[in-house]
């Protein structure tokens, strides 16, 4: 029971640190940094959970313009722009498209972008190769960090221009439109919804384990969550060391140990010993135990008679 409560407290505190900023209107938890630093064989899968993880959509002129057009259309639809507002929004979009044409026409940026593409392909070949040597993977991991810096430098001006476009088009809304439609909020991506799900799930798992509610289901959920973390940065030979490691691990790390502890709790009814499970489901469990004891007693009596 102490093990269950200790693990529950760990999950609860981790979840609370993710949930509390959301309630205060601050920026919530994001798994982006963790996923970008993935080092295991499933690293490409984990990284691809991030939208436009390599910035390829923003570094493609046509896809960038299409994204800006979609933003303007969503804002216009949200507020119900009239003809004059739509014309002004179109002007703002055309100015942004001209900025994009100038950006993509810059020779220095073109060379830097092409170099980024070449380096990215080289890193991806190593990451996806099953025969890559340990030192090749370490070099690829180090190069991946450099590429993340390069991607940020390449896309920051385009991201800023997109944000300025959305702000300019949003300001075209009248007070009446703002009052009736409400402020425009960017639609949440699947990745952002996943971050919310993780935040509340980790918190809920912790509370359930601490108070002994749906104990086995909570322990199974905790084990599944820890398995994902373990596989994203496994301490296996031949893989780059995790930048988040707090010690020296070999196959087994603290996430693996806590996952095994959660699996042990799946098969132990600790919530029925002390917990809300005993209050909510104890009577039904007691009835099942009594019926099982009666069946075993009848079977034993039959053996004695025979």
C-alpha cells in the first residue's frame, strides 16, 4: 500500500505541475522537447507526433501560403466578415505572400535551406538504418540538435509573419462581431490535444493510486505511460545516451523499475485493502469471495464422500 501511495504521489505531483498552469491561463505542458530528444529505435515515430517536426511545411513556399490562406479563411468565417472586411483581409494576405516570395527568393536563405535539407536527409538515413554503428548514431543525435537550431533560425521570420498576419486580420473584426462570435482562438491540433490528455491522465492516475480508486486500472495506465517514456529514450547499448539521464543506466533505468512496480500493483488488490475501492466495490467483492468459498467447499465435500 505504501508503494502504491508513493507512486501515486509521484504521478499526482507530475500531473499537477502540468495541469496547474492551464487553470491559471498560462501555457500548458508540451511533450515537444521530450519527443525531439528521443533516441531509441522508435525515435522517428515519437518525433513525427510533433506537427511539422522538421519545418518542411513552413519551408515550402506553396504549403506556407496555403497555411496562411487557411488561417485567413478561418478568421473570416469565425467573425462573419462582410465584403469590405474580406477585401482588406485579402490585401493583408497578399502582402504576406509578397514577403514570402522575397524570403524564398533570397539566395543566402536558399543556400542555407538546401544545406538544411541535405543534412536532414543524412541524419534520417542513420536514424532509420538498422545497421548503423553506435558512433554513427551518436553523431546523428548531435547533428539532430544542430538541425533543430537551424530549423528555428530558418522559420522564425516566417512564423512571426504568420502571427502578424493573423493579428492584422483579427483586428478587422468590429466590436459587434467580437461580442457575438467571441475572440478568435487558433484551433487545437491533435498534438495539443494529446498534451492535454497526458496532463490530465497523469494527474488522474496519481489521484486514483493515492486514494485507492480503480487501483488496478490506474496502475495499468501508469505502466503504459512509463513504457512510452522508457521506449523513447531506452538505455540500450549502441544508442546515444539520453540527455535527461540522471545516472548511468544499462537496460534498466528508474522508469523501467517504476513501470515494473506499477505492473505488480495491477495484480494486487491494494485498493480493497485500504482505499475507495473497498468502499465502492468491497461488498460485491465480498459476495464473490463467499460464493467462490461455497463452491470450493461443496467440491471438497464431494471429494470426501467419494
